[in-house]
C-alpha cells in the first residue's frame, strides 16, 4: 500500500500535516512549605518530572521554619505536580501561578519575581538578625552523638541537607576548612563552628548539644558540648559578623549558659534565646 505524496493529499489534510505544533508552554509557581517537607518534595518532583524540562529553587524564609520554592514546569505536568505537593507537603501555601510567554518581557519578570531578578543578592537584601530571632525548633539538635570533630561536622552536614535542602558535603567541607585555620572553641564547653557555603541564600544558624563533650582544641582544653553552627553566603560578610557578635553576647553571660544547659527540648531552647534579656 503506497501513501499519497503531499501534493496529491486533500488540501485540508496537507494543512493538518504541515501546521507546526504549538510550543509546550511552561508555568512558574511559588509555594511555601515547612522546611522538613522541602527535601522530600524536591526528591518526589525529581522522580515525577524525569525527562521533562523543569527547575526548582529554594530559599529559607525569615524565622527559619518555612521555605519558599519557585518551580518552573511544563504546563502539562502541573495537575500531577499539584497533587504531589499536597501529598508530600501538607499545609503548603500556594502563591500565584503564571504562564511563561515565549519571550518574557521586563514587566512579566517583575510580575513573577516581584522585582527584576538580580544576578546575585547583596547584603542589603537581608536585615541582619540576632541569634534569638533566627532560631526555631528546626534549627536545634539535642543529644547528638559524635565521637570526634569530623564526625560531628558530618552529622551537622547531614542535618543541613535533611532540614534545609543544603548539600551535606559542601556544609561539612566549609566547616572543616574554617576549623583548619584555628579552633572555634571558646572555652567553657562552647564552640562556634562556622563556614561559608556557595549558593546559600542567607545566613543560617543552628544550636547543637552533644551527648558527650567533643575534643575541640579549645583554649581551656575542655571538650565541647554546646555549639552554635553558623553558615553564611560567600557574599554576606555583614550577617556573618553580626551573628558571631550575637553568639558572643549570649555565651559570655554565665546565667544564660546555665539556663541553656537546663533546657530539656528544642522548644525551650528557642524560647530562651528569643526571650533572654541582658
């Protein structure tokens, strides 16, 4: 059986054959989820959108317990993506959904992003906050078991990946790189390990209490079991220094240190940091 050449097919059939297919349009949406749901949701969407052209970016919101996800997906997968988001991230808050035109204008970019996106945020984009303003329960880990400093850094890297969607190896490496320059132990069982992490949207702090003291080459020779970990963007020196100063203010206070050691859970730790008056 032979097929007709295009010239011998009916005119209507030729038109249907030659008409270009419409381009697959993409959609951008913004969603706010709990930090504990961010990584499982990203993993689920990675599986669901395999073979599709899509992007996701995450940014930690002030307070540290919620994250903002910006998703760009082909329009055809949006119904399935919405169902997946509701299943994996109960309580997710959906922002506006905008279809991306083939040639986005400046006005369209303003609509999607609020303002035209900068190639890299500046320190002025975020007001420096104290440790008490930043800590929430997701930023606290108690009774962490680590036999030595490298293991402690690996565990903190794993927690940063689980809770905040960061790269565990990058966090561990940043902490170890800074520690190699000199101990961040302050004495009195306290240390402030810190490092700069590429791609971090804003400074992040966590309080960690270990089950047993960990050797830290502190000035007084004591092991460390009370730690504040600070992770900062490479560009944000202002917030980094502000947080270090805030940590010093808290931990120079003997009464605060005694109260902190008596806190039985993450909620009481956060309340103490937020309410303590010097």
